[in-house]
C-alpha cells in the first residue's frame, strides 16, 4: 500500500488530461502534479488511437468564414443550436471564443495541420455547421495532437503513473480530496497494488464509455470510469441519453461515413438481399433512397433532425430480426443511376474526385466511385483485412462513437463537488443532443486547459484538511477481497451490453427501456468475480453497470425525440415520436442521493452573447 501526495491529480491521459496536466503545472510551477493513466501513456485511450476519413479539429480563426471580429458568435450559435438547446449556452461561448487559442497552441507544439498555399489552415464544413471551421492533419489528427502534447509533457516535471485504474474518489466533508487506485499488474498481491492518492484538486479526464455497448469504435478500457467515479461520489451528471451512434465496420471499427457513403454502396444482409426498402416508407422512390445514402456521408451520426436516420433505423431493425448487415461495393443498388443524384450532391462528388474515371466507369459500381473519390480508403481497408477490390463487403453495425453528456461542469470546468473538475468526453453540459463535427477534439483542449488552470489555482489557495479515514481504506480493501467470489465477469459484462444495445441504441421505447431496467436491476444484485481477466476487469464491469443504468434511466425520462435520442411509441413504428420543442428544452441531471439514482429536469443556461 502506497500513499502519494500531490496538489493536482489528473485521472486520464488522453487529449484533455494531457492538456490539463500541462496547464496545471504552468499555473502552479512549484506544485506537485500527478497524471494517472490506465494502460501505457500515449498508447491507450481514444485520442492516441482514433482515426477517421478526415478527422477534424473545429476552430474559428481570424480568417474563418464568414469573417469579422465577432464571427466566433456563429460558432457558438452552431454548438447551441445543433445541441438542440439542451446544453449550457455560456459553455458554447467559451468553446467558440477559445478555439483560436487552442488551435494556435497545438500549432506551436508542432501539430502538422494541413495548410493552403497562402499558409492559412485548410478548413472544411462538418456536420451541422454553416461555415468551414474544421482544421485537420488527415485521418490521424487526434493522434498528432496526443503526440505533440506528450512531447511537451516529457519536458516538464509532471509525475506520470501508468497502468493504474482509479477505483474510487475519496471525500472529506463534502470535498473530493483524492482517490484510491489499483495497479493493473495482476502478479502482485492486492495490498501491494493498492495506492492512495491525496490531492487538493482532482480532474476527471477518463473519456467515454463505449464498452457499455456491444458495438462501438472505442479502444479497450473505455468503460466510463469517470462517470461512475463521479456518480458514486455524489457529483451531478447530465445529458447521458445523448450518444452519437452510426454505421461503422465491425472488424476495423472505422466509421463508415464520408466517401464510403458517397460512393453509394448497397446495404445488404448475409443473404445478399438489399433491405433498406423493407424498412423505409412504402413507395419511396429509388432516387430518394440513393440521395439518402449519399447524404449519409455528411450526416453520419443518427439524428432526428436528419432524414438519414431512416438508414440507421433500418439497419438496427434488420439486425434485430437476426440478420447481419453489410455495405457492398461490387454492385450498384437496385435502380441506381448517377444522374438521379441531386445536383448539389453531384457537385460535391466532383469536388472530391482524385481522378477522372469518366461517366461510364463511374456508373459501373460503388467500388469504381470510391476509387475515384477516395482511393486511400480502399488501401486502408485492404491493409486492415477487408479487400473491396476482391468483392469483400464491409460488415457494419450501429456503433457508439461519442458520449455527448457526462459529469456536469460549469465555466471553470468545475463539477458540483468541491475539489472536483472534469474535461473532455468525461464532462457534460458543453454539448447538447448533437455537436458540430470536430468539436470533440476542440472541447478536450479548451476545457482541459481551463480545468487544469482552475484546479491549480484552487490547490494553490487550499489550506484545509485532507483526512483519509482508515475505516474507509479497510472497507475498500474488504470489498476488493469479496470480489473473489461472484458471477463470471465476462458473462456479466455480456449481459450488460446486451441490455443497452437492445433497448438504448438506435430504437428506444418505453416498454423496452423498462424491461432493460428490470433486467439490469437483477444484475446489480450479482457481484462480478475476479477470474482470469483480473481485478481491474471486474471493477470496470461494476462501472459499466452504473453507466448502463444512468443511460437507460435518462432515455426513459425523455419521452420525446431529439438528436440521437429516437423515442418510439412502439418498436414496430416506422417513425419516432416528434420533438416536443420548446417544452423539452431541458436537460436531465442525474445524482446519487443516499445510494439512490435521482433524476431531475433542469433548464440549461441560455445562450447570451455580448461583444
């Protein structure tokens, strides 16, 4: 058992955690800053591993459209509007105003953003944005950001603790004063693996909870630890029903967006049958279906506000009927004619062409079109085990990509508990039902910096007591030992994922969510056992159960549709219930009160913009 004292404790070492650590140390140079990561530094978590077609970092720069001294206002309005008016407007303003400084800092650190001939950052339009703000390095923008921050961290006196899972937060007189940690290495005795972190301020930057669902694009270990830690400690969480979901490759976890949709592939099941028609409105013209597939490329996550959600619903229902679903590039969808595409889509296609195959070849198959607009994706898929040229289809599913909600924060990145902050995907309130594409990377940098600075300032001025109750330590160690007996952890985790994926994915109904909660209630009474997967795996599984309940209860409380939350009267219905706007311009705050999960509707902070 080891005790580590520090001024600022950062839990999580992705983009937000690294930025927070840097800012905390620069704000409090003489302070002790400790950064904990589950897994190896720079090789675990989303920022270090995520790739996409062209990964975006959203920023309003001096020359960004539409120009003018106050053009950041358009960015803030986009965040608030796309969020469905269920995020805090003042946080949207902070994100927009601070985006230039965040970009310039990363640029200074050497992130290789793509430049135009005039030296300005190349920017493009992403989901829901009216103007081009998305900066990028290519498919590895997130990785480049992580690498640059790691280079900076390596030059600073910041204590790094790898392969450590934070299992619980420690409180003293309603204030978070540290955490209990467990070394991931299984060859040590529990007592030797146990760490006590005593801190004056703590920042949660643990990312999302993709592993609470069966299909997702997250790397291993993304089990919503920060959400569960905050909940058990009594902090408020918000917007947990809003989760970005979209079609992605089961094998490679690549989001099937952009050019992969604009090539207009066939959606087929394992029998080779096209299935969209079966689930779409009767009599829907073929041209409309083709245009919808093309449009899906620029509206990838499921959203009520985009008619492309019909594709997500069709895919989900086909899988629910026991089928596997695929994108097929070797043959055209039934009745496909390139000239049936809307003129704006044809114009977009032409802008993306990397070579000229000509109208004849373009009409042959989706593979030919993909080769014309994004040949690199064909090569990438081949290198990762899917040979489109040989006619192999891409098996897809409704994959979880991003949690919009999380630990409810305010302007300083502060939670509802003293001494506790949050940043990145772990935090909530800055985004609503949806977000502009590229705003996730921005969010981690802006609120990573803010939370790091504010936590350091609080640590500097804090002179109160930090007493860790010895009985609390004994109780926690006893709990770990009790985990040696219980249900097989893998089986328990499979059941949790089955519940969320069946009842809280694309199609949500009151009947299904109530059934899911009933099944989850039974699982809560079952303790996971420590088996060959180890102690950390068992503790992660406990966290997944907590997160699953928050998601299901939040979904059930919002009896309307908004953003990715599609609420149906019955599973068989073709269309979800409409949005109840402005009546439901409220967010749902979840809190642990006397070990009971309490949900409360609150009115978000309105968007007000002064010069």
